[in-house]
C-alpha cells in the first residue's frame, strides 16, 4: 500500500458504520483506498457489493469531508505520529487474525510486529495487593522477553506498564489519539514507554478525545495483540472481563490472579477461574505455557538505618499502615521523626505511600 493511500484508508475508517470487515470487502473490489474514497454511491453498490443504504452513507461522508485524508497526514506529521495500514509488513500479524482488526494503527514508538505479547488488565480501583502483583508480573514477564500490553488506564493497567518498564518493553493501547494523555497523570508514563522502545497505539487519529464508546473497541486490540490475557483484580462486572471474553472468543489464553473471597475486586477473577481460566500464583504459571523462563531476579541489598529497620519490620507488603498504626506497632510505641524516616525510605524505594497516606513495603520479602 502506497504511503498516501494509508491516509485514505484511515479517513474511510472514520466513517460511521465503516467497520474493518466492510472496508476489507471494499478493498477487495477497488484498486486502492483512494479509489473507494472517490467512488460514488452507485459504484460502491455495483463494485463493492454494498447495500444502497451503506453506499449512500459512505459516499455522503466522503463528499462532506473531501480533504480528510490530507488533513490526517498533516495532523500525524505535526504530532509526530506514524500510521500503519493492515496490508503493511509492520502491522502486527497476530492482530490480523481477530474477527474485527483495526484497518489502521496510529502509533508512537516501535511496533515490532513479531514480538511475543501478553496483555495484563484489571481494576481501576485496585488494592495494594493487586498493584503489587501487577508490578511484579509486569517486571518478570518483560524480563523473560515478553512485551506487556495494557490500556494505560488508572490502576492495574498503569502498574503493569510500570512493572514492565523495569526490565523490558510494554505497549499502551489507547481509547483516544496517541497524542492525547488520558488519564492526564499518565503523560510521563506514555513518554517513558516510547523512550524505552515500546509503543503507544490507537485506531483513532491525532487529537481524538476519549469517549466512553471507544474503550470497549480498544479492548479488542489489547487482547488481539496478545497470545494471552492476564486479569489482576476485576469486579464481577468489569471492563477487564470484556477483554478476557474477547481473548476467549479469539481462542487466546486467559489467566486470572486469585484474591480474597471477601474482596469485591477479585470476584471477576474468581469467575474466570471457575470458567476455566488458568490460576496464576507466580510468573512461571504464565511463562511455562509458552516454554519461557524468566532470568533469576537478583536479590536486592537493602540498607537500613537502625530506625528504618524498626519501621520496616512492622510493615508488610499486603496491608498498608497509617502513621498511627505504625507507631502503635513499634516496640517503644513512639518515634518523633517517623514522617521523615518514611520519606527517606520512600526515596530509597523501600516503601510506598498510597492516597490515604498509609504505607506498605514496596516489595515482597
């Protein structure tokens, strides 16, 4: 496909009702996307085998926005965004296999079409347990050469990306333009993904703002890029379960991390396990499915002051403690400069503070 023709295909994909299967049908009957764009309704019916209604809607869209292909090219150049069409070599081969592959991908970074990928998704409102698991799994999967795919949403998605960045590559699939940071606090994270050799992907053109309808469609790309999907914390009704179901529909693997039977954020994972998803207790439960082994994780040497060691010993990985709870758990029941000590430990990467100003260990023992 010629470079210019990609933008005509992208413009056609913006037409309401012009899904990937309809566009594939048209591309099988016309010599180029540009020819489709310039065809009238009568030609679309005769050559493209569209219904009269489909042809009229598409032809009207093209007439109303005659300069859309050129505008998309200008927008991409201005935003530093690249475009890949489904017929090109750099288009990920595994994504072509799904029922409804996106006709084009807008992206920043490196696509690496042959990469081995695993998706990781989960709750936006996560627990420290879920966050820790996502960070750990992301790091270990990436260290084994797996590219971790997620949606850059708040919560588990963000943790999965951050974990993967510690040791390898990750892919963020957005429900908006790749030049739009959503959520806004992940602007730096998206830049880091590109800087680390990963890629930020969307089927939506530059400047497209996030709309609720875009996210379910985005989920099919997350699962479609991946050999398997791991769910880390999901309520019984969760968008993460949609992604898992899409993976199952395409014959891909589904994994789920169990949690407490009393935790609402784990009910969706337990449902998946009951339905046959593979239970994940450690990274090897995923890697062994693909004949992969993560390299040994070097044991970190932790250096504590005597006061820091006292605080460390009362903290855990699973349950954050407030300042009052930490003080009550200390042997002497007091520590005048506790807030300063915790700040120093946070800067060393020893502890994590959550939004409620409670603290937990940054890693398992």
